[in-house]
C-alpha cells in the first residue's frame, strides 16, 4: 500500500485544521495509507517510510515556522538520497505566505525532491473554501499516488 505522509507545524491551530483537511481528502482514495504527524513528532524514519510527503507550515514573520524548519533540519541528511520523491505543501498565512512555501521548496530542492501540486496558501482563518481546497489537494495527491502518476 502506498504511504502519504502529512507533516505540519501549528501554533494557532489553523495549520492543524488545514492538515486535517488534506488528510481527510487523501483518505478518500483506496489503496493509500495516510499518516498525519506534527513536525515535532515526525522524523527521518517517517519521511523515508512514505511515498509522498505533504508539508504544512504557518507563516511566521514572513518565513517558514521554526517548528517546520527544525523538522527539515533534523531529517535533511538522512533523506537527501530520496531524489525524485514527490511532495506538496500548504501554508497558513497572516500576510502573504509565499515566502514560507518558497523556503520549503528551496530546502526540498536540496534533496532533489519533486513538487507535484500547486501549494495551497490560506490567508487568515480557514473558511469552508480553504478547507475544501485542502481536501481537494489531499484527494488529488492520493489519487495520483494510487494510480502510479507520482
């Protein structure tokens, strides 16, 4: 069975809501196992045991959150041989959110990972449309994984 891993960092609870929506959408696809872990609890073994990684971070002072950066720092060297592994991302933003996503992309490019979906950036409190966008992201990623597209 294919493994989809959602790792997130959340301070206010907003990013946790988005992560739950991504996972909920992904769980609609048969043949894909979905794990959701806070960044503080996730490690390189979780990453290496997955077939697709989805990262969610709040925007903190226009940057990637410290909790997500810590996860990526702890895992980087252990996972850098996963060249070509697919990933996607989402961000909870108070302002713009693009820089948090850019930081994820920059770090994962060092592992030669491949982005497979447009990131979802939610500004402010997650509303029904934002949660639906995250569910759709999760469902599309799981479908692509199940079909062997990724």
